């Protein structure tokens, strides 16, 4: 059984001093990012930062977003993940095939494929059933860019909701843990985050990716059962 994940908080590996702070937020999972949050010229330095942190803090449990399967640093990122027990799992960005996912899983850690392209969405069934997958997630911004959506519009959300449906469907069919929704980019908009999180909760998502510590508390509060739901559960028991 996979643990419940409501919040998965990103922290860039270029800022190793923030990793401990992220772990202290109460997020269910902390993801140290070697990919989107790291400039190309800093990839090796970022990985060295993460390795140093893992050596100095052997008791921690973090997840790592490695660079994608076609990136020059992909193999080295996975090798680091394989070496350290403190790496609980791997997020694979821009996942587009079962082969890529199983290649990432060969490091011996569970994998969360991130669906970020039309091709990844088309191949969702094979990705969901790939060996080593624990749960699915997606990147709404990159997926929207690949599909030509006008980001932030109601029309774009209607299309993204179809992607959410596909992710929910194939998560269920492949008996995966509940999927995680994409990031909510405006970390200053707590009310908007709460409304959106309530929507994806009602869709069947287990939680969401977060980009700022202040989002964690909002997500957790929104995903708490209501008094009516708790009362129903007590009556059933």
C-alpha cells in the first residue's frame, strides 16, 4: 500500500539550504528538483548539492525530479538516486513511453511519471502499466503549451479536465495510487488554490504538486473531510 500523499512540495537543488526547511513544512513529500528549476549550466552543481545533503542527512526521505530521459544528465541523476536510501522515489518529467519509465525504475525506486506532452497523454495506458509506477501526475503548463492552449483560460481548463479524466481512468485501471494534480502557479492566491484543490479532490485526485511552502497548509485543510463526512463515517463504524 502506498502512503497517502496530499502535498508534494518542490524545492530546487540549487538551494540546498531550503531542503530542510521544505521538510519542516509538513508536506507529505518533498521533491528535490534537478530539472525545471535548475538552469542548464547548473545541472551538475545541483546534483552535487543534493548528494552532499544526502550524505550529511542520512535519515531524511525525499523524492527527486530527475532530468528527462533524453537529457544528458539523466543517467547520472538516476545513479545518484540508486546510491542513496534517502531517495524514496523518482519523478520522471516529460514521460512519453513505458520504456522510459522502466528505465527510470531500474534505479530501484518507485516512479511517478509526469505527463507533459500530447505524446505522453496518447501513451498513458502503457505508461500507467509500466513496471515501477506508483502513481501518475501531470504538468498542466507544459502540456498546455504542447497542445496550444491559452494558459489560465476557462477553455484551456476544459481541455485539461479531459487530461485529468484520462489520468484518473488509467490510474484506476492500472491499480495505482491516487494521482496528483499539477502545480497551482499563483502561490499568492490562497483562495484560488483552495477552490481548485476542492475541485480536483471531488474529481478523485489524491492531492497536488506544490511550488511554495505556504500552499501546503491550504491543500491539507482543503482535503480534510467535512464534519458531515466524519459524522457519516462514525455512524458507519
